[in-house]
C-alpha cells in the first residue's frame, strides 16, 4: 500500500524500495501466491515508468509461480497476470 501511495506521488524509486522489503519477506517466508501478486504490482509500476524489459521479467516470474502452485485461470493471481500482460503488450505496442 505504501508503494502505491508513493507511485501515485511520482516517487517510483520510493515505491520500488517499499516493495523490495515486502518481496524479500515473502521470498523468505515462502508465500508464493503473495509473492506473485507483489511481482504483478511491481510490474504495473515499471510499465507505467516505461521499463518494459524489467516488467516483462517480473511478469514471467509471477506466471512461473502461478504455474508452480497450480493457480487456476480464475484465481486472483492469474487475473493479475492477465491484466499486467495486457498492459505490457499495449505499452510495448505504443513504444
């Protein structure tokens, strides 16, 4: 949430730093679903910033997590991935 607030205030670096801590904790705790979701949120910020290659890598990692845990197509994680993939594709098309 803090990262979203910072991002809306155009503090991309601050938003990404806030996500770093959460991402690290989720990796250590093995919370794969939540990790996949935060990777999608990070992807969203990077797409907005035009950092498409890094966004694509995060989205691929999130998709790999979804496959690994057997997330269904109608799960929140899969829907997040689909939304971010569409945003990334649209942004890349316009670039």
